[in-house]
């Protein structure tokens, strides 16, 4: 499954990443926070949290709002 990372710059292209690539980026002793674009399906992100929980990590998903409009949000996946 591929997820779309949130852009850090308006001019850059959206990057896609797989769950296996995310798992490789994790340090074993540190917390990690990933930000995802709102174009991702919410159910896919819930599957991502259960994927990391099956690996023995705690994963928390939340929405981060950055504006007043309902569509001004990104997803935050915090992996402990």
C-alpha cells in the first residue's frame, strides 16, 4: 500500500511511500512522526496504524488543522 506524504513546499511534487519504507526509516529507540496528505484514504491510514501495532510499536493517528476551512488539514501518524 502506498501513502502520499504531505508536501513541505507548494512547488514540490507529492511523494508516495510504502509501509515497508516507513518501517525501515524508524529508529528502534526513538519516536517518529510522519505527516500525510489529506488525499489519502482514512481507512488506509488506519491500516497503517494497525501495521505498526502488529510490529510491536504504538501508533497514533490524528488530524492537524492549519486553517479555518474544513479541507485545511493533514494527517499526523505518531509512532512510539
